[in-house]
């Protein structure tokens, strides 16, 4: 699996606290082994994010991604309320 990061994701990721960055890296390892691991709560999104999926990073932080043919593109990472509010 090839994982790519949108420039907006990178910008938002840099703003996160160190602990949250580490948690994302940990979750990414789960994701690479099995993107539907129950701990990730991988689910399809609706509304403005239709066609995208989300995984849980922490209790409130979500990472949004889109499957492409041979890769996954992470496009956003932020709190639940900022992403869906």
C-alpha cells in the first residue's frame, strides 16, 4: 500500500501536539496492516466528505483519506468538530 499526504494534511499535521503526531504514526501502522482494524473505526463519510473515509486517531482527532487505485491519500487531520462542524 502506498500512502500519500495532501499538502493540507501536512500543514495541519505540523500544528498537532507531539503526542497526537505519535498517535497518528501508531494508528498508521495499524492501518498499513489492516485498514479495517476495529481500533481505527474506519468508516465512510457523507455530506461534503462523500467519497472519503475517516479513521480515529485519538478520542477526538480524525484523519480523512481517499482510496486511489493503488494508494491512499490522507487529506485532512483535525478534531471531529472542526472537520464535520
